C-alpha cells in the first residue's frame, strides 16, 4: 500500500476530485494548508502596490491506495492540477505498512 499526498491549488480541487472519482478513487482526505516552495510565495499587485503572500493557501489531498493504483492516480492528479505556473504544487508517495478499520478490526488492503 502507498499513501499519496498531493498539495495543489484550491481552485483545482473540484476538477481533481471529479477526475479521481471517475477512475474509481473512493477514499480521500482533504485539508486546507498554507505553504510555499521554491517560488517563495506569490507576488500580487493590489491598487498599484506590489506585495508578497509568504504562505499562500493550498489544499492537501491524502489518498491510501494499492501499489498497482499509484501510477494512474498520480497521472490523473498531474493532468488535472496543472496550470503551468509556479505554485502548482507537489505530489509525495509514501509507503504504508498497514491500515486498520476501527469498526471491524480488519487490516491490510481489505480496509481500502
């Protein structure tokens, strides 16, 4: 099993969520987060004045999947979260050692 964490632009959440649903992704967690990468924040102009948003708002998706599903899910996120501008986000893929359903105590991939 793997855990996919994707940090994307908030405006892309609905598009990514719909696309993931179309390929059969059922379980997803979403959090509002703030952060910056290489670009160091966003430069904005308001009423003629330039300013920097140090920690712009992003959305973090967490999805636990079987190993064989990772490539299709990552490709779907890449395709639907992409704008081509700095700040589109990142995808992280982490190993998962186990998962346990609290209601029944079953564990492993059956929980997914």
